[in-house]
């Protein structure tokens, strides 16, 4: 039996067991403990505001090994006006991580959606890299304990441009070389940090996702050729049940293999599941969410280049997917109780411990 065949069996069995509550898997063991046994990290995005909720804090302390600030380290948040930095909320997340011995992932240095308006206005008159340099330097100096940073977030285009760099304020101001320049800048300020390129829309067997995978691989190959200091690729994995039929395990495994063979670490950086039908009974909704996560994680975690899984939030009480809290796309429900999604993560992390000799090494 190859690893992949075994994994396919695992997915169905795991979810069947979960739905009856029959699976013994590790409900009393934290996700980070399970991940840690496999030298992996389990992380979650948190925000300073949500950390004021004691139940949320407890859940994060219990389950998570690494934190990502959901919004507080973005440029427009830290420097809404020229000449001033406001680190107060980013500090709340960083101090919480330190107080509870959690790792901190820096998110995100360059993102077209988080450039402050004053910088956009400046660049219209005169594109000056020194503004990027100052922000990157300020963040990497203040949060020098951060082990990994999203240096460039979502550089690829959408729709017809999905195989090329997106049209953005960075591309307009600095041309296509801005990606390499960003990584060189980051490396100067944090010689030992893991520098990541983070992207979404890479999971499905659709023309847009396929073009984006191919375009991203081309970009990464060029960056490697030019010795640009990039260590890791973040696959956001905002899964979507409407697109889920287009998840093709072989195609996604090939993509991971391509990244791994180029020497990149791979991080699942923003996992959550957007539902397609909120009218279904709760049990069925949770089963569908867990099944999608399970199918995805089976493939992702079969590849040894993948070293971490981070969810974009932890509880449905606080999710960007739906501020009315209707969506159930995170591992814990809005009362912080574990759902099948949590179980699917635990199962997938546990499965990673299966020795290669009994499962074949086709996908490694
Ligand atoms: O806090 C204010 C609130 O006071 C105000 O009433 C409300 C009105 O819209 O806005 C609130 O702030 C919002 C904030 O989320 C907190 O909810 C911002 O407008 C909104 O822009 C912000 O959205 C965040 C978004 O990134 C932009 O920064 C989402 O929470 C966050 O989940 C999302 O995260 C991104 C990743 O960085 C990159 N990948 C995709 C992911 C999801 O879009």
C-alpha cells in the first residue's frame, strides 16, 4: 500500500469514526503536543482584541504552539500616518506569545492591501523604497524574536493575471524586481529569520489555481536562480466547500513536491474552511468542513517539506469568514468546544508519524 492509498483510506475512516465519536484520537492532547511529537508546529492567527476574551486566551494557551497576528503587524495598522509608529496592539500579541512560550510568526511586511494611504500618495509623486526599508527595519528590529516572517504576501495576480505578478501599488512603483528587493531588505534586517512568501488560491484543480501554481513556481525558480534569500512558501489554504470538488490530491501533491525539490520549506499558513450551505443540519455542516480539511491535510502532511499548520483563527467566535459567526470553518466552535475539524487536524498530524517503511515513500 502506498502512503497515498493509505492516506485516502485514513480520511474516510477517520471522518466516519469521528462522526460517531468512536475515534480515540487525542481529544485530551493539545494540537501543538501532537504536532510537536512530529517536529511540527501548530499555529493560529489571533488578534489583540480577541485576546481580551479569557476563554479565547485559554484555548490559545492550550492548543497552539505559534501565533500569527491577524492584523496588528500590517503596515497600515502600525503606521497609519507618516512619521509615527503605533506598536501597541502588535505588542499585545508579541507579549502574549512571549509570556506563554509561544513562537511568533510575523505577518506581513509587504502586502498590497496594507500599504498606508500616505505611502501610496507619496509613491504617486516619487517611488521611494526607503519607506519600505524603514517599515521593514522597524518591525524586524522591534520584534527580533520572531522566527519567521511573511515578507511578501499574495504577490500573484487573480483572474486572467493569476500566472503573473498582480497589478499592485508595489508593482507600479518599483516594477517586478520589488519581490527580490523585499527579501534582500528583510535579510539585511534579520539574518537568521525564516523568510516566507505567502500566497492563496493554490489548492484546487481549476484554471485559475493551476495558472497561479505554475506562475508561482516560475517566479520562485527565478528567485532561486538570482540567489534571492527566500526560505519558505506559505500556502494559505482558505479552503472553500463550493470549490472542494476541484481538490485533486495528485495535482496538489505534485505542487508540494515541486516546492520541496526546489529546497523550500512549506507552511500551511492560514487554514480555514468556508462553507457552501449554511442551511444543512449542524452535524452535516461540521462533517463536510472536517472532511475537506482532512482531504487537504492528508496530502499536505504526507510531504516532508511541510513543517507547520496554522489556522486563520481558532474558534468560530472570531473568524474573518463571517462576522455574524454563522460560518463553522475553524477547529473550535463559538463556545470553544472541539469540532470534527479539530479532530481532523489531530488525525492528520498523528498520521504523519507512520513510518515510511510501512507506508511507502512515493510522496516523500
Ligand atoms: O476593528 C474594526 C472595527 O472597529 C470596525 O467597526 C470594522 C468596520 O469594518 O472594522 C474593523 O477592522 C477590521 C479588522 O479586520 C478587524 O475585524 C478591518 O476593517 C478589516 O480590514 C480587517 O480585515 C482583516 C484583513 O486581513 C485585512 O487586514 C481580517 O480581519 C483578516 O482576517 C485578514 O487576513 C488576511 C491575511 O492577512 C492575508 N490572507 C487573507 C486573510 C483573510 O482576508
